[in-house]
């Protein structure tokens, strides 16, 4: 199981030197990948009674720009979006941005995508919120076509391309993973996804969700064993004495990847995030007796 680190978006700040130091420390510590969250806009909750979730005070680096920077200062880290809110974006532009990051990083991008929850962002970006699930499925098809051929034509329900293409091409099909736990997401993952990104514990619910994915893969004529699983261990939500058991539980369920999240641990400085990551990695990768 490959172990990655969640980029501490909300707590790292905007100093590029700090971002660089955190990233190079994580790579030197032996982590396989870095996973970054995505949001374009934060809503001001002042006139939105009952608002939950991120706000205008929540700092989010734009993922593709961030990954362009990280590609230049790293050599081995896989760069993972976890997850990019795909339906609120222009498909061809995402294809271009992803291809560019993949080219400049030497093939180290993994694109985690999801439908998102924040209608404020959709409204501001001029995209209908209600059709985001159907749009995402169609977008994945178009992304793969744009990455595969120099020139394509595509006439879909949401996107139209007439004899045009990307340059440079990534030279491979960039892996697309899905985030979310709804049955529609699970079935979509089994049918067309390269992997799944749960945020839950390795329990019976997760076992049932994996069964849905694997059945959908079989129904689509795919090998379920080729669908990856990226679990997430949020250190602030799991007691320290259970961190190893949590990781082992996902191993036993067949997880191929695990990402460690240090946000909400009460850390006051970015370098403390890197220190915790240095210390926790050996505890998660030690071979069981």
C-alpha cells in the first residue's frame, strides 16, 4: 500500500517558501504522493444561515497551479487531486491543464474528481448544479479522448469539439479516480474509474461499498482488481493508538493507497505538519509480524 500525505491547504498559508519546505520534507521522508483538495470560491456565511463547510476564510491553493510549482521542486512525488470538482469546469481546459502538469512532472499526475457540494461555486462559474453527476461522466469520456489523439471531434450533451486537439499530449491516459460514497459514485467507479477515494473507516460500510464497485466493474467487463483504492487517515479524527490498525484495516480490504491528513491536529506551524508526517510514516509501513 502506497502512503501519501495530504497537503495541509487550510493551515499552510500562502508563503511559497513554506510550501516548498513542506513538500521537499515530505518527499525526503519517503512519501509516495501528495494529495491536494480543491475549491475555487469560499462563501461568506454572514447572510447564509445554517451554512456549513468551507467559507471565504478557508485558504485553498488552486490545484493545477500548485502542482505546476510542485512538479518543479520534486522528482518522485505523485501529484494527486483529491478531489477536483470537475463538473464546474470547462472540460477541454481541464484536459489541457492536466496534460501540462503531467508533461512537466514526467507523468506524475493522478486526477481525482468529484461532483462537489458547493452550489455557490457552480453559480459563480456559470454551470448548472443539478446536472453535475451526468456532466462528470461525460467529461471523463472527453478527457480520455483529448489525451489519446492529436485531433478529435466530439458531440456530447455538454461539450462539443470539432476537429481540434491538445498539444502537448500527455503521452498516456492520466488515471482518473472518483471521490464520494453515494451508490451512483460507486457504480461509476466500477464502470469507468481507475480508482476510488473513500474518506471513511475500514468497516462494514466500506466493505459493502467496495462490493458495489467490484460488481459494477465485473458487469462492465472489467477486472475489479485493477480498480485502485485510496483511503484517508485523518490523524485528528482517529486516536493515535489506532492509527496503525486503521491502516492495516484498509490493507486488509485491498487498499492500494493511503493518504495521511495532519490538519485539525492543533498544529500551530507548517513545519509541525512535516514533522508529524516524518514521524508517522514508519509506524504505517512496518511489515506486520
